C-alpha cells in the first residue's frame, strides 16, 4: 500500500503528524517535540524508497496516482514526480528534520502549535512538488501560505504583523493572476491536467497573457527584482526555523513553478520575453549584491544574498530558450537548466545554514546587528568553524555546493552571450565581498563586548543541525553526479518542450 501510494503518504504523513502534535496539548512540551520529530524522521525515511525507486533514465512522471476529486470540473487528485520534484521533496524532508531539532530549546511558547505548523507546512510543500493537476497545484500553493503566516505572525519579531501582512499580500497578489490564467486555460481546453496543457495549442497572444500571469505568480515567490521587497522583512521578523524553511524551500517553489507552467505551457511567449527575465535576473545578481554590502543586520544581509543567488536560478531557467532556439546548442541549454536546479538545492543547504548560524547567536545575545559582535571565534571555535565554512560556500568556493550550480549557469550563459556570463560572474566577487565582510566583523578580531566574552560554544543539538547542513553542502560540492543524474532525463524533456513551437 505504501509503495502504491507513496506520494500520498509523503503528503499526508507530516500533516497527520501536525494534527497529532497539536492534539498532544500544551502541557507537555517535550512530548510535542518528540511526536513532531518522529513524524518528520518518518517522512524523511519515506524519501529513501522514493529516491531508490525512481528511474532516472526515464523522463516520464513516476509514482503516479490519479483519482477523481471534483468531477463536475474535471479536477483530479493527480500526483507524480520527475527527477526535479524528487530532489526538492528530499530537500524539504531533510530540512524540516533539522529545523525541528534546531528549535528544541529555542522555542518555549506554544511549542505544540509551533511544531504542528511546520509539519503541516511540510506536507503542503511536498504537495506542490507532486501535483500534476493545475488546480491541485494552486490549492497546495496557496494553502502553504497559512502555516507560514502563522509561524511569522505568532513567533516572529517586534514587527511581525507588518511582515506577515506584507508577505501574504505580495504572494497572494501574484497567485491571483495565476488563478485567472488557469481558469482561462480550463475554459479553453476543458482540463487542468498539466501534461495535456503543455501540448494544447495556444495562439501568440494567448501565450503572452498566460506567460505574464505565471511570471507574476512565480516571480514574487522566487523572489525576482523588483517584487522582492517582502523577503527581507519576512526573514528579519521570522523565527529562525521560519527563515530556514522560507529560504531553503519556499523560494524554490517559484523556480519549480516556471518549469511546470511558464516554460512548457507558453514556450513561444517565454522565448519572446526571455530577455526580460534574463535582464531582471542579472539585475538581481548584481544590484541586490550591492544592496547586501551595506546591510548592518545579519539576517537582512543573508536575505538579500538569497535574492542575488536565486537570480542564477531564473537566469539558468530562461537561458535555454535562447540556447536551444536561437543558438541551437541543446547541450548548453540542458547544462543551464541543470545549473539552475543544482543552484536551487545548493542554496537550500547554504542559506538555511547561514540563517541557522544567525539563530545560534541570536539565542545567546538577542541581537542580529553586526556591530554587536566581534571576536566570536575566540569563545565559540566550533561555531566559528561552521560559520566560516558556510560563508565560503556562499561565496562560491570550489569544493562546496555553492560553486557547482553557479559555475554551470555561467558556463552555459557564455555559450549564449559572453557579456551575460561576465555580468553573472560578478556575483562571485560581490558574494565574497559582503559575506567575508560580515565574517570578518562578527567572527574574527578581539571581542569588544562583554556579552561576546561570555558566549558558550554550540551545543550537541546545534552541532547536529550545522553538521547536517555542512555535510550536505560538502557532498554536493564534491560529488554532484547523483543529483545531476537524477534530474538529467527530466530536464532533457523540458528542453525538448522548449524547442516545440505552438504557434
């Protein structure tokens, strides 16, 4: 039964865990923590048969399950995965386990509700990656806003109400346009099936309007310049676990949405307006990098860094339209897509780790300001080791996962236009500048503040969290083949769809 309905179990198990955690009551916080962790580990364990049972040589959707949901509208509960979805589901399950461990001592108010919210959020995010029906995708896409809204709104910082409303309005505003586009597609084709919609013929004007409806929805989620301003506020006010999930998983849903909707359903419009997305991506890579340089709040700096690095994802996702159609280099087109997807996974590890590092310091000092630190390495040597390692990875140091995806995108972009590659490569300089500047002022030097001199090094629990992210970052940096092989056939199929002319 589990093997037949594996994806349904992956979606349902964390949601059921959230219900069980919530039902455990608020009188026994440790019981709620252990129940939640048990369900999160069980969900991660289910990723093993998913990964091992997936045939990476096939581009077809696998583990497919389809049953009627709203028969009057031809809406089905239709789930399945390709290589990209498998990688992102595994990332979601892995990150959630570390988030729950990381919050063990940090959260002491309404513990059962906090842990329940994360488990429900995990199930909804996995649902997004599995959905093969457009309306089902939209339901999961919108529903996951609710637990994150609650997490920031209840356990966030002093300006949490402002941050949650801004987060909700931005993301909800973008997704309304996607819903309008999906309704039009349904009225036109009579179906919400994504595979059918990818083949359905659409005129140039229809593709153009649909493309911009998808672009608005997923650009906000990535987020792309200029609809990025909600992210720094959300990160600054969110608790550490909220920032980790927001950066590691929720931003990736924007890039994933482009692969599922904009590129296969509106390939001609995506080709026509690829220059716009490439331009916005390069602005994000360079301009937002300069914005990160002047930040005094560590969380804001890492948040702007996330926007800059996610620019590589959108750049790598839309470069293939030029590489495949204009240049005729299918190999470079697939390399760009692979780079974008590797960057998504890598950014999930590195950004989550950096936010976790800030959380470690905040739990001790209750400040995120760079000026309140200095000389941390003298009193927290093991923490300093991890912080410097993740800073190097964020700067794109070879041997870490931060190098692999960016290098693949830059290499592919050079095949299209060398000036694109040169501009994108500036992130290696800017990333090193703002990251190492932060490390220099926070980690090294002599401690100038009494609260820094009183710091205690990381605990065993914190070591597990940071060690888990470090191992994943190093493994992907030294041996990316398992991930690229997993996604290779699926991304090759996307390139074939991009070369297909609908009009």
